[in-house]
């Protein structure tokens, strides 16, 4: 009995010693295979690589070193991704804060009363509701100013092909002003008392850009305007042009002259479009008893002209301001008559208020050659520009001078602003526009070429592609 007990004690002791030996061996292996510790890019904290070691170990020293190096690189990449995500979150928070600030600024602007030009008060009997198609353009915007100051309600309709919101933005929000983005080729349903139909591109590059659209504007657009005038019994003024005379064989051109127009030339889309517009006007007048007025407008200049409209005034002024060569098409002996925009607006308003229904020329009877006009602009602008003759444009009229006898007799109207006075105002406008354009261009370049933007775009690209 005693011997059996001793045997069991010996077996238990041997088993305990074996367990101690195994435990010591296990601790030794764990110490040898302790996880690597890698400094983090985020301060003094550390990143531990959790490893699952095979048991028993089968890799040699080279394999183990490669694996540990790979895991270290993977850990660094994860840290970089975490840093990028943190920066993206900060950028998003900044964008959200900026959006809130912009919304607050807009809200503040909306709640701050705007300052408008002084407007005359008219009671409901004298105040008219006036529609101006193309009212955001060069001539239309000046007409808007005069009619608003007189105290009328003005509705501007424009598709902004050549018109600009900036021309009428100083009236936005006024109780008497309304701006509608609409193409007059499509019907318009509105209640008005008078209509000034000015909608149409008027410079050769603009009306030649899409000749079919130009024809549609001057035919279908005119039909829609005349149809509206018929429905609401409104008086309508059609803005025609001296181009209906073509390259005239009669000089100066009276309203009784039928014109000399090439019906298939490059300018025909505008010339013939305006001639059809006049035909439609008098057809509606005879058949539907619509009150129509037709103004044949000659060359006009002034502030708010489109800088790149390709007309003589804007071309010469821009070239002179930039000290570029002033290009004169042809021999420079073709003539033009230039009126300042304020004179034209006075004539349009006088014609609308009159009882005269036949076409009326609105232009300046003082005639200059193109070469003389270029020299005047060069002298007013200064600089070192030179004049250079280039190839003449096809179907370019050789002489253009209005006979304004009708305007004098029936409207008591004639131009008042001297040529050089108007040109100085126009040059000042173009100079400011160039400075504004250069300022915006410089600001744009600084933004898009900044290192911060490049880094931001790079991060967005990395995020889009999912990183490395």
C-alpha cells in the first residue's frame, strides 16, 4: 500500500516538473517573438503590430525580416491614410462653415435695403406697364433706365445671348422692375400697355454666328410680340435698322428709299429679317388694327456695348486701349454716322408717344469716314497704336447717312450729344471694363495656380481612386 502511494507521488512530481519545463519554454518563445514597436507620426504614441506567429515556427530569419518590414510599411501607410482622412474632415468642416457664412451674408444682403436711382412717382392712371424684349442688351438697358426713372413699371424679357444681367442688376429687387429669362421665339403671355421689341443680335459676328436663329428671332419673335400686342391691345414699337437699306444707291437715305440688299449674302439673315419684321408689323396694323411704330436705327455707341461685338466703335477703342494695331477694313473711305445711346433712347420714347405710324430714321446725320473715325479714337485714347488696312468685308455698305427730316418734323427730335463727348464716355467705360477683366483674370490665376489648391485637388484625386 505504501509503495503504491510513493509511486503515485513520484508520477505527480515528474508531471509537475514537465509542466514547469514546458511553461519556461513557452515564455522563452513569447519573449523572442515579441511584437515590433514602431514610432507613430502622431506625437509620442506608438503603434504595435499584432502578429499571429505560427506554432511551431517554420520561417527562417530572412523571411521573418521581410515580413516584419512589410508590416512596418503597411502600418506607416495606414497612419498616412488616417492623417489624410483627418485633413479631409477638417476641409469639409471648413467648407460647411464657409457655406454658413455665405448664407448669412446673402441673408444680410437680402434684409439690407438696396439703394436705387431716384424714381418719379406716377399714380395708376399715368403709370404704364411696359415690356422690353432684349432689355438686358446695350440699347435696351439704357431704355430701361429712362422708363424706370419716369416712374413706369418695366418688364425685361431676354434670353441673354448678347444681353447681360449686369446691365440691369441695379434695378433688381425694385418694386417697379421685373426680369424674365425667356426667348421671344416662344410665345409670351403677359399683361402690358406698351411693348418695345428690341430682341435681336445686332452686330455682324453675333447675327452671323447663328443666321437661322437670327431670322427666327426677327420673324417668329416679331409674330409673338405682335400677337401679344393684339391680345392685350398694347402699342408696340419695332426696332428696325438702317441695314434694311443695304448698300444704298441713294444718299442720304430717306425712309421712302426701298433699299439695295443682297438677299443671300452673309448679312442677309439680319437685313432681310428686319425687312420681314417691318412687313409683319404693317400687316398686323392693317389687318388686326395693332398700333405699331417702326424705328430704323443707325449706328449707335455708348457704355454697355459688348466688348467683343465686332463693331467699329468697340474694335477701335479696344485696340487703342491695348496699344494694338487699329485694323480698318477696306480702304477706310466708307462712311458711317454715329449717334450716342442716350439720343437714341430719347428718340425711341418720343416715337412711342407720338401718333406717327410710318418708319422713322433715328441716327446722326454727321458723316465720317472710317479712317477719320479711327484717327479720332486714337487721339482721344492716346498710346502708340498704328492704323492698318485689311481686306474689306463682304457686302459692307460704302455709305451710310440718315435723312432725319421725319424725326425732326414729327418727333421734334435730333441728336444732341457731340461725337467726342460721347466717345470719351464710351472710352472711360471700356477702360474700366478692361481693368475689371484683368483684375478678375489675375484673381482667377492666383486661385487655380495656388499650392494649396493643388494639394487639395491631389487629395481629392487620391480619395476618388481609393488611395494606394
